[in-house]
């Protein structure tokens, strides 16, 4: 009897198909990680100027290239349409929800969007939310989001300073800045050219990492 | 039905009995009474009920085809039942003038001594065709009661409006939703009957203080779900409640052809319009209408300028990928900062400036009442964070505009 139950459980565990991936548009990242899994929560975290938003823009541009619709739940109203358009984001295919610094509203809006369905990519940007506020988001809320996105073709990406989705995230990526590119002589003709970033996979715990460069707009 | 004294209410009376009503002329209507037997009894009883309801004196004739009924009603007073298959005999005594022949044919018939339907029906077919042509053949068929044309029912005006006067003023939203739900149900049922949908809805509430409260909902695609409409109005009225109790509700829908889409396995994912509209309304209720939509760049050099427009599902082509560019995060509003001896300090941000590029001097809109002029720098702090700061040329104050990320 027990063997039969175990066999059933084993069968069910093997039944879950591998998720489909949305390419990030950054070649080195796609080579290392395969992209961002659909139907799952992906946590992209790192300090200020660590390349999180550049990855986010690249993902949104890639989704637009696939003629999919994107939604951005912007908790702290930090989205810059000009730099996103320069990164290839199709603004007319983007639904932007500005939450004015209210993380609770951002969670509510994300939940509503996931329930409505039909978006290829939903980004919840908590990147400028103070860590103490982000920590207060209950695990139940994260599980609710994970449950809502499960078995859908939507990729849910959360941008944060530190990983808070914890067990609910299928993929967690830590970003860090490695180098800033300046040109010209300091003080008179110096120009800001861009920055290089490193990306490390923190979950699942299989070593994988990538490096990429992003050029400044000026 | 024919009203010799004028048929002012004739059409309305006939439409009470059947939706298939043809207004043949101003004082005559033809009604399809097929199936009315279950409600009113025999053919004679149906005719009697109609005569009673008409109010004024009317002639009613029942026949197997519209033309025979029309001529019998105009030719005989009271109620006439034209026997099926024997219409020619029944109509025989009617004058030829009832057929409204052309002046030329009427003159010819008068010269031949043809006075009534019987005389015309008795003429040889080939002779009539040879001498009076196609029109003569048609008139002869009518005289024999052999018309076979279909009925051309009157189309009721396509207005999708409902209104309700309330017995007592409504103060709360919940009872109003009950009333609105019923009106929306009726409007949607009528739209469905005509295979139409609504592209816009207008709600007018008459208030107790003699004022009016009007709300309009514009839909991105034609829809016909009363539940969705009710929820949209509920969310809208929660945000924009009327100023006084409501005494009358008026609802109008703007009809449009329903959306037709061809789905396919390889069509990219997109939200369902009905669900999306409801989700957008819910989010607008939570975060404010102005905070939900698609950003649109404005044709100006003013830093950070954009406008929000309604999110619609544009089915245009996607964009080509661009090389990875450094994203910028904006602080709204900009954070006031102090820059002194190469040190930046602002609430939550402090550090020594280790690298800098600038100034980038920009200005514009000096010809308007809202000009701007500033010197921008890109800076790197000791902790490695990259910011864009600027000094406002008008006030001389420093601000952090945002961070590179």
C-alpha cells in the first residue's frame, strides 16, 4: 500500500513540466541561466546601481519584441520612460501602475494583474522601497503571488534591494556593479560611458553567473 | 387593420400583438398573427380582441397573404375572414380602384368596362400580359387574392436606453446597484437580440436637489456583459459619488458591432479586453486614475517629461532589440541635496564624490510661465552608487534627480 502511495507521489513529482523561459535579451545572462522562467516568481536583487533596472528594461524590451504585453507595478514611481524607450521597451505595450511609494498597493495591483492574465511579463519594482518596509511583506502575500502566477505563461519578476520573496522565488539573481566606465581627463572633459555588472544565481543553488555591460545614454 | 378615420395609434396597437407588423400606408397596418391562437383563441377572437384594443372603429381582415388582407380590410367594414383558397370569390365585389392602378391602366380598364376584382380576375392571362404588361399581370394576381410577397416588418428604433423613476430617494450605493443591474440587464438583452454590443455607456442620475449627476464609461472594445458594466459603474460611482439622494436613473448604451477575433495557437499572449477593463478600473480605484496607463514621451527637451494615456491593446508590430543600455531610476520628486567640498548629502544618501562628469547645461520653455534651466552632473559616490544630480539655475539649489541602475 505504502509503496503504491509513494509510487503515486513520485509520479506526481515527475509530472510537473519544466518551465518555459523568457529570454532576457542579455546574451551572457541567457547563456548562463537560460532566461527568466514563466509561471514562476523571479527575484532580482542588489544595491543601488547594480544593474537590476537594466535587466528589467532588457526583459521588457524582449517581451515587446515577442509582441507580448508587459505590466510594471512601480511601487516607488521610479520608472523613467525615456531610458526604457532607449533600451527598446515598446511603451505602447506597457501598462504602468504607479503606486506612489505604497508597497501594499503594489502587491494588490500585482495580484489583480496576475488574476486578469494575458501579460507576458509582470514586473513588481520594489527597488527603492526601504528594506524595513519590504521585510514587512508577509510570506503569505508572496505565496499568494506565487500561486497566482503558477500554471500561467506570465513571468513575474520582483526587483528588490535584498531578497524577500525567499521560498516563493523559483529563481533569485543577485546583481552587483563591477566597474564604471569613464572617459576623458578627470575634472574637465570626463564623460560617463556606462557600467559593467555581474550577475550571480542565488537560487537554485547551482553555481552560475554572468557579466554584462550597459552603456550610458549621453 | 385599417382605420378609416386615421391610424394614429394603429401601429402601436398592432405591435402589442406581434413584432411582425408592416405599416403599408398611414392608416393601414398588416400584422402576422401566426401563433397568436395560443393566447387569444380562434382567428375571429383574435380579430375581435384587436378591434377592442384599437379603441377607435377599425376594419380588420384576416387572410392567408398580406395583399388579400390589405384589400379586404380597405374594402369591407368590420371584421372579415377571407377563406383560404377562396380569396378570389371573397374579394370579387371590391372595386378595381382599390388596387391603385396607374392612370393609364385605370383608363384602359374603364374603357373595357372592368369595374371590380371579379371582372379583372376573369380576363385571360395572356391577353392581360400582352395589353397591360407586367403591371397588369400583377394587378390581376392581386384581384385573384394570389399575392405572395413577404411581410416587411417595421424596425423599431435602435435606441438602447432605459430609465426608472424611484419610489423613494436612494442615498446608498448598494440599492442603486440593484436598480442599475436591472437596467443594464435589460439594455444588454436588447443589444444581444440585435447581435450588437456597447462601446460606451452613459448614466444620468436625477438628484433630489433638482441637480443631475452624469457619468460616462468609454470602453476600448465593444462589450455586452452586464456584470462587467455594473462593476465598472460601481467602481466609478465609489470614486465620484452623487452629491444628493437619487430620484431617477437614466441609462443609455452606445451600440457597436461586437468584436470579432480570430484566435490561433501561435498568436502572442494578450489580456482579455473584458477582464482587463475591469482590472484597470479596480487598479484605478486603488491607486488613482492618473496613475494607471501607458507612458508616452512628449516632444520636449524638459527632463523627465512624459504623459500617461489609456492603456489599449495595440496590435502593432513589436520593436527590435537594442544593445543593453544603462537604465535610469527617477526620484519623484527630486531629492533636495547639499553639495559641498566634493561631498554629497541628502536624506538617505551620503558620500564623497569620487568621479564626476559635467556640467551639462540645459534650459528651455523660457518663453512660457514655467521655464527651466539647470546644470547636470553624473557622479559616482564612495559606495559605488551612480547618481544624476543638478543645480537649478534659478534657485541655485541642488537636487538628486535619480540613480543609474
